[in-house]
């Protein structure tokens, strides 16, 4: 199956992307709002989906919304708030059963209505959001921000990024800051919401079976008057490193978490970016990678050790969970393996294995409605017109020279280490 | 033996089955148009099977905690080349997991499926343990255990089980402890392997756009023909005392908000097949009606700020154990507990409403049908039900057979004070 998306502009800065498939037992509808990742609005943006999901004009409590979702054969409603590079992305999604399976053809229309209402027709009080909902969700957001520490691995990755990109917008945590919450109330948030609705670039995705009637139904977004569109600039890519950074944090943990942050300086538009993807996979992708073999299998230092490229910012992070006293030893091995890569000490077979692994996970996108929508969204974000097949070909055509060149651009910027002085 | 085909018109899926002479059972669900292919080879052997009569012996032995999981790691060892590399070269992702009742080896691929299948069957059927490679693994698994030690969700869960069960090995951490794994040796691993990795104790499930004939041809060519088919493995479970060991357990660790698990131990155990699945479903219906996101309980406590969207409730169990878990984060975990207990003191008729039941049933039917979208979900759900003697394709029928009137009795019997545990993880002060 060749993946195809039909892209229709339905208003100023709003595009509907239609992906027809009868492979799944469900259909998926997703709305993405794009905002600049900025200190001024990050917390307000993060709070918005949490408040919106609390109630619509018609279903003014969470209880009523949840009942409606259950009635529509357990439609899955979800939201997410995250960053793609220096853009903050708010997503609202609903996936529901294809009506043919339950003898209810119109189920999809009810589901679409509900999603549109959650986004466009929130329940209001004196013309603003409900005060109690806003206060409760402020508290929930605060708990979520403070709860970052509960997942030590992702916390360590976030902290490395924060330290490394201190002076860049990319360091901003996408759920915002606890300190901002005091300054937000139902009026301020509602004014912000109105602005988000009319100025944000938006992408809507529908994956599933559809006909002309359904398209018209999705296209109809009511009487919103869109204003001048926000312009969100492309991320700055820093190559080279001014000051090397070493940060350690003392927490009451059993396992040390090591993160090494590197600058690659290779933007995703560059052809060499394909070489970088393959290089990172050879170094620390799967169980055949150099880091897995040496840090885990040979030296038994870690259970996990991986390398990841952050596409929009062109940085590379290596992270592993180790004993506190193995800090230096692990770093030495990582450096050694990186040097080996730079010298070209890896085989044609290593390259083949990595290419296969990257291609296979890319191709697997086709088996999930959600991944299909995320894939097309990411193509739009990076203004990449290549088809899935062309992307696969580009990975295939990467040469050893390109891999060596790509990895030679990689420079260590920041080391983050989570340790415990108490449990040492 | 002939190929058997199961069909279900509502689900619109087919299931093929064949049992080989060795006792190995093979199931296949075709998924036309899917890019991904998935195979899972699973043995009915998990962390709870720690006392058993080894094959060829007469007396039961007790093995170190965590050995089933250790064995899972070590099966990836080969005399010459690392098994990971072989799969990688064929472009497949190989993985494995151990839970309370089974150990499963799996791969997903987008090409070279049959070669990968051959590899899977071969490596699972050819153990290669040496003193050296067993020792080496201890360091890696110790790091895995430490990683879980720092995970507050894992700790609050296992503390709950430890408080709930006096004897049943479900209270043991799946990976064991850094200390217990030191006692694992090559000899012990072979003993476990030979007992539990007999084809008759295993199942192979495959999903994807593939041919069953070709699958059978490859397996017939590859599978070990020298293992004798044994009947049932003799497993020993110490008698589990009635009630719970302790009704409260708490611990402090690095976390932001207190975490809680409220567990109800099930005493209606040892059911099998459809009866057990039906009991699981009924219990999950009750929990969903009382504590799900459309329940009064959830919405009241949410609006009071006592719980957040991490709150949830579910029943989980197998033949020899079962428990309902009501879990979440809260600044006032004890208050959540009180409110849960107050709810169960009310008349069941008054809290279980038939409209809610019908809606929850509808949600479950939709959710079940949608789970067929993903080959991973199909395979994992299939394997999970299989050793309970239920085929995934029959599940919808069981789901539809649940009636409102069944729930009242179940609630009265299962949710009792004598069987409840509260486990809390507090932030460090």
C-alpha cells in the first residue's frame, strides 16, 4: 500500500489531510495546533487542552463527555502537549470504531461533533472559562510538572537538554513552569484561547474510510474568523561548542543516569542528515550497535544504553543507566566507540543492519492510523515533500563516507549525571 | 493432523490452527495489507513457577527468585554469533519478556519473515549456557533490577502484592533481587529449561500478511525432533492463607506526589477457561462502573482535587491468583482509601446501575474490535488468553454473554474488608 495524503486548505492556515484506508477497524481524527515554544505562553498553552477536555456547551462536565465516549462504542479521546523542536504542539485526537462493525453508520458523526465541540465550544461561565475547572487543572498541571522526577530516565534526558540549550528556546519544558500558574486565571486563559483558535497554524488529519459527505462535515468548522497567521520561525542550529558543560544532580536513587549531549550541526534539510541517522543507529540504535555490544554485552555496565537524534534541533543524546562508580569508565567507552566511528571502523554489514532497522520501523508506520497521521504531520513540519518510498530510498543510498562525515560533525557539549551521595 | 480454521463474522478475522506431533501448537491470524509481520513463541512458565518437579526427577525443588527472567536473557546466547545480530541482519526486531505466568520470545519484521521464523524457533529450542556467560549476565540484570527499584510505580505495585499474599509467588519480583540472582547457575538454568520449554508446554502465534502452509513448512523443517513430548509439568504452590498478610504498607522514595495501590485479593480462584475469563470481565465491569472516568466516584474526587487522571482500576489474575487494583496519585491517599471502602459499604444494587452497565459493555465491545488494528495487540492478547484455555476469537462471545444481574453477587463476594490492602509510596520528606 502506498501512503497518500490529500491536503485541502479549508481556511487561512488550516489544512485538512485525508488519508484513505480500509485496513483498520476504526477511523482517526486529529487536530494539531502549532504555537511558538516561548516562555511567555508555554504554560497557558499547556493548560488549554486540560481545561477544554473538562466540558463543552452541550456536555458541560467530564462525566457527560466520558459517557458520550462510552456510548459511541468506546471512542478513544486523547490530548497531548509536546514540543517539536522549538514549536509547541497541542494535539486533540479521537479514534472510533468503523460503524460497519457495530451496525451504526452514523457513529462517526457523533464522534466528530464531540471532538469539534471540545475544541470550539467549551462550556463557559460569564463569558469565560469556568473558574473551578481552571483552578483544578492548574493544580493538575502543577502536579504533572513536578511529577517529571518520577520517570528518572526521561527526567535525566530533559535535564541534559535544559542545561545544554540553556540559551535556546529548545530548553523550555513543554508543560510549562509552576511559577507561571499564579498569573493565569479563567479570563486570561480564555482570552489566550480565542487568540490560539484564530492565529495558530492548524493541521487536521483524518485516517480511515470516507466519502464526500464526511469530508464536508469535517471541513465545516463553524463561524470562526481567522486572523493573521502566526509565523513560527525554523529552529536555529548551533554547530560547534563554546563551553563544555558538566552537570551532576544529587538525588536519592539507586541507579545513576548518564546523559551525554552532542551538537551535530546537521540540519534535517541537509542530505547528510540521512547519514547522521544511520551513524547514530550504528553507534547506539539497536542491540547490534557499538554501545550495546561494548557497554552492555562486553562490560555488563548497563541494561540500557542508546543514542538518539533530535531531528528539529540537530542534537544527539546518548543515555544509559549505570552504577555511580562506573561513571568515568562508561564515558571512556562511549568516547572510544565514537572515535572508532569517526575513523570509519565499522563494517558494511553494520551499515546494512542499521539501514534495515531504520527502514523497517519507517515502513511499519503503515500499520497504525495514529502513526500515519503523525508521519504526515512531521512531513509538513519539516516541509519535506518526499514520499515514504523516497525516504526509504534515501536511507538506502547513504554511503560509508557520508556516515563518517556526519559523525565527524558530532561534538560533545554537555554531560549530565544523576547520582546519589547517600546510596554510594 | 489437519488444519483447523476458526472464523468469526462479527470480528471479520480468521484463525488457523495446527498441532504438530511434538505437541507444539501453532496459531496464525492472517492480516492482509499489513506491512508488519509478527511472531511470538511463548512458554507457560513465569516467575510464579518457582517450585516444581524437574523433568526426569521425582522431588520438587525451589529455584532462586528471578530465574525464569534470567533464563529469558540467557536464551539469546549462542555458541558462535549473537542471536541479536542474526535477526538484525535480516532486518527484524527481536525481543522477549517474562511475566508472572509466561516467558515469550518475539520478533517483528517487514521482510524475510520465514527466515526470521526459522531463527526464532531455532534459538528458543537451542539453549547454550556456560558458567562464564551466566556470570556475565548477573551484572546486566542487576542494573535492570536497580532501574526498577528507582521506579515508584513498580515499587508501590510490588509492595501491594507483598502485603496481599502470604505464600503465593506472585508476590516475588519478576526479576528477583540482586542477591537472589547470585545463586543462579548453568545447571539450574538447564533444569528449568528442560522442564518448561518442552513443545507441549509452548505455543507459537503468528500474525501478518503471510501463508500458513509456508509457516508450517518452515517450522516442520526447523523444530527439534528429539524432545519427548511430556504431559503436564508438576508445579507446586504452597497453600495461600485466607485474608491478607498486612492491610497497610508504606515506603518513602524519590517521587513528587504520594502513589497508592488499593488491592482486593480474590478468593474465588482455580477456575479455568471461559469461566475464569468471564469472572475477570465481570470484575472489570464493576470496577469500570464504580471507578472509571464516567463514574460518580471518579468525578467527585477529581473535582475535589483528591485524584487526577492517573486514577484507574482494573482486575488482573490467572488461574491461581487474582486481585483488583485501584491505583493513582494523590496528596491524600488515605482519604481515597476511606472513600473506596465507604462505597463498598453501600447496597450493591444502589451503586451498580444498569444503564452504566450497558454503556460499559458497549465500550468494551468497541475497544475489543479496535484491538485487531495492531498485530502486536492481537498477538499479546492471544497469548495472554491462550494459556487460560480461551481463544481470542471466542472472547467477543464471552463479553456479550455478561449480564447485569451477574455483577451483584460478584461485588458482594470479592470486595470485602478482610481482603483489602493499601500500599503507599510517600515522597521523601
